[in-house]
C-alpha cells in the first residue's frame, strides 16, 4: 500500500513539474546599436525597431526566432532556441561581420542573475497580430527637414519650387529606417511632398528602392517638388527597365 502511494505521489510530482510554466526570457542586443525587429513563432513582438530587447514570460520549451535588421539590407536571421529548465535567461548578440549580422549566443543563467539594464526594451511574449503597415511609422516633421535651406547657386534654369534643402542625409536616413517596401514608399512620399528637392536628391532616393516599379513611382511623384526642374530628364537614366523609361518619357512629354 505504501509503495502504491509512493508511485502515485511520484507520478503526480512529475506531471506537475512537466505542466509548470517555464517562464523563460530571451535577451538580444546588437553590438553596434543597430535596430532590429523580433518575431517569435511568427508573431512580431514590438511595433518599433530597437537595439536591445528582452522578451520575457515565455512558457514553452521551443522558440522559433526571426530577426529582421531594420536597415536597407532587410537582413533576416532565423534560429530555433530550446529551453530545458524554467526561470532561465538566454542572452545573445548581433555582431556585424563582413557586412552581415551574425547571431551569437552568450549563455544561459537563472533569471535575476544578470544586472538590470535600463536601456532594454522589455516585452512580455504575446501572440497578438500587429498590422505590418503600422510596424514603423516615421513621424516626418517638416520643420526638421526645412531647418536649413539654401538657394543652390549653380542652377540658373526654371525653378519648380523654391528653397531646396542643402543636405539630404537626414531624409535618406528616415527612408532607410523602414523595413517594408510599402512603408518606405509612404515615407518617401511624405518627405517629398513636404520638401523642395533637387534632381540629385531624387536620384539618391529612388536608388534606395530595389524594384523598378517603385523607382518609377517615386520618380513621377517627385515632379511637383523639384527645384531644378529642367534637370528632371536625368532621372530617366536611373531607371532599369525599358518599359519604365518609356513610361517616364511619356510623362515627361505630357509636361512639356
């Protein structure tokens, strides 16, 4: 009788231990402060990219991880992580090696052992769907774009708009922050609409896009926000496909 009670107790203990939530955490940090997105089991965990992220309250033994670097490379890293014990923190780093980010494990410790990092973005694991179009919305402030403007003295032709920006580095950075093409196009259009740009600025912007239909879309949209409008024809040389060049030329002929 005592033996049966011992067996039953042991079985209950094993079942209780097996069913207990693991409550583990994953810490990922980029060594150069590059921002990134984290997907776990197919679910995006945060709306804005960040460089130092902690996902806690994960209660399964297997974790399917996907990281997307939030720059123009759109690099994707996929890993599978296994937790054998509960209340553990697994930490890893993203390190840039030969222009490619590598995922490197740092180790696993008990929760509470690592010192508190006030720079971390801490997120409780969730399976809530986040709309891709709202992943990263850049707040384009017209005052920040127009804070320093100057007439470009080398151009004497017809002017489409006045007071072109003198430095496009900030707007290039804003556009490049977007991971998904649809958001990159939206951001580019917002910036173009609120700015006076040179043809060289537009050429740099369309070169941020991979596909020719996207380049053409931005090229056509920019026409009414150009300073050196007589140089607009030069944009055609930066389209890749003959069909795109023909569409651009037809648009240009209509404006003459």
